[in-house]
C-alpha cells in the first residue's frame, strides 16, 4: 500500500485506527438515526415515476462503479430501455443541477460524469441534490424510462428500486466505520445484489463477478487515434492514476506486459502539466478518468487505457427480471 491515510490505517489495524474507533461509534449512531428518520417518515424520500437503479459502495473510495454504470447503460439500451444517468458531480464547481455534455469542462461537472456523458450515449445530469437533478433530466428527456444513480447508495433522499453495491479486492479493510476504517455503512448493509470487481464474491449473496478488459490506448490529445499495448514495448513508459485504487490500474498494465514507472495520485486529482512532466518519458499512460482532465494540455505521447466491464449474462438476467417485476407489481 501507499502512504496515504486510508491506505495506512483503513486497511489494517493500527494504533491510529484503534484510537479513532470511538469516533466511528458516534458515526454509526448518526447513520442509525438518519436511516430511522427516513423509515419513520420524519425525512421524506422522493419517489420518481420510473425505476431507479443505484450503483454504489459501502466503502469510501473507488471500487469500479463508473465502468459498471456504463455497462448497465449499454445493457439496458440493448434490451429496449431508455436510461438516464444521475451523478453528484463530485469535485465539480456546478452549484445547481445541470446536464452534462461531451464538451463540458471536468472542473465544472466532475470527471466521472464527463466520462459517463462521453461514453454512455445517455442523458447525464449532475446535482448535489440528486432528486432535483433527476427532475431536471426527466423534464429535458421525457423519453427516459429508467434512471441509473451513480454513487448514490447513501443518498436516501432519492428512493430507489434496485441497489447494487460494488466491492473490489480490498474488501472492507479493517472492518471499521469512518473515520477509523473505510466503511461508509456497516458491512451488514443489505442490498439487492453485489458486484465483485476482479475479486471473489465471498459471503455476499447474490453476487456477480466483474472484470475490466482492455488492451487499447486512445491518444489523449486526439481521441480518434489509438495504439495497442505492444506499441509501448521497449519505451520508457510512465503511468499515472488518480482513482480510488491506483494499484488496480498499474496491475492491469503489468498484465498487458508493460513495464511502467508508476505514479499514484489522490482520487479525483486535478492535474497540471507540471504534475506529468517526468523528463525521461517516451509514453505516458493513464486512465480515461484522468484523461478527461488533461485534454487541454495533453502531449502527443499521452494515452488513456480504454476499458470495458465484463459480467456474466446471468447478471443481465437478474437486473432485467427485477425491472420487469416492477412493471407487474
């Protein structure tokens, strides 16, 4: 693991994580009170006139939600649905709900919503108040008949019909709630289905494995240009990743046979050109999430790995059966 606080203390027992354990008990109490408030009607959830699928996780940080959202959108369209996507727009400066276009600025709408807008072919709206963002999307795109809520598992303000939790090989870390551990909610949190990203399902049921596939790199400065992994053989290659689990990206490159000098940045890092000036670099590889923030100053030898989620057909059947059950309920 690297040297950040989460990697040092959330994924093992340490003196600091144990010292923070009382604070995690206070956090748990707040969670219980909040959920009770929604269940009792003290706080009202907004129910939309169409199915809502939530994709989230119970741990802080990235687990692979964005590739899964893209996969879901493609699968639903293939089966006759017309999905829209709602996201918070994390780290974006937008104060009010708004639509996201492929030409939007990442610093305004956030990196993940911009990636979703460029690759999903679906309407994408952002907003800290996801219910208002959903209303805006539906007003602008009344043809949508299902909504996918990206990273909204803890956003109880918007009622949902299907909950999907994504977990990666790091699991639940030391098992503590924030701030002593990585858990946003208790590990006993129930959802409709779990997705294990490049990891065994473990005790979660029902659960389906997801793998990210890709061996082609698109040039950041010219989206229409691409290169296979073999094009970087024998070159001095650096790799950067500002995602929740940078090591997952570096391991992917290693499986492609690439020897890279790796540089991990914080999740959602806002890059500058000087961040990526490595001197001896003949090729720089990054994730697509990083690339949407680097287009304005990208150099010709910067490339982004193009990945797609791969899941068993049984997962499609599971989601479609849930949706069809909502129609007949």
